């Protein structure tokens, strides 16, 4: 029987009885319909998971008794950063969800010329929504560390930051090489830049090239932004990470 995993942003330790935050308590009791005695796994992003049982349930609170700590290895040896151009909300959510499942260590949402209109006054709300997508994906896929989520910024501002990954890649349909044709020493850190619907402009690709990003293509077909992100991350993990 599958044991429910829940992310909680609070300190955890074996032998303690924890009163769950309201949103977690609501999820366990009203969505999963768990009763007293049910097994659960809690994690807070510190790399460990804590196994316990629901100790008490009522209309106002849920408590869990934490009994064991485990530290399963679920992180990739490859440090993988996704720089994702802000796309339509449903496509952005999908890209972030799959990025977590595919083991990214950092997610950088950037505004590009072809990104849809973005209300900077609602930035904090969007960031909170994306953070929830990330934690929910980690719950599902078994990760005990959450990728860091960088605040929204323009692509120009991101590229102006000093970055030193072993390898930085940008998708460009007219690029000469595919990822498997690159002659690289095996990298331990890779940054991938993905455009929004319609891709990056030629000027943006050139700007990325000046910031030491290598242009590559993904074969003869044009992929949607969320497909391109998942494909690139999968290839990186297959070539240099934990999908080998």
C-alpha cells in the first residue's frame, strides 16, 4: 500500500508529535481521507524523510508521531539548472512540475520578448503558486530536497549575472549541433535555457551565446516549450546524470 508523502515547512525530528499546518491537515483528512493510525511520510527539504503515523484527528487539527528518519538517495549527481522563459500558466506549471521530477537543482523563471504579459505586481502570488507546484511534485516523485526557485527577472538581467556551469545550453532551431554531437568533457553542472511559446528571438539567442551558452537543436521538429524543457532535462540526465 502506498504511503502518503507530505511536504511541511517546519522542523522535524524523530520522537516528536507534530501538529500539522492547516493546509497539510486539510489535505490528509479531507482529500486523502486518512484516519488515526494511518502511516505517513513527512519531509521539509533538508534531505531526510520522517516516517510516522497519524496520532490524532479532529475537525481542528491533525497530529503525527514521527518514529523513524531515513535519508534515501534521490538527488542526481548532476547539478542541473532550468532557465525557463515564462509561458502560459498551464505550460509553465507543467514545465516546473516535470523539472522537479527530472531532478533539477534550481529553476529560474525569466521574462523574454515572447513571454505573455506578466503583472509584476502579482509576482509574489505567482512565485507562491510555483513554489506549491514544486513541493507537490517533490511529494509525488520521492525527492527530499526542493529545487531553489529564483525570483522572476528578465532574461537580460539573468544573463548579466556571473555564471560558471561546466556547460550552458540554449535551444535554437537553426543550431548546427544536437546535444549528442557536442564534444564535451563530462560536465558536473549544466544550465539549460528554454524559450516561451514561439521560442527565443534571434537577438536573445545571440545574447545567450555572448554569455557562453552553446546553441543546440532538438532534431527536425519544433517542440512546444513544455515538451522542449522536459526533453532537454531528460537528455542531460541520460548523458551525464542519474538516468544512465
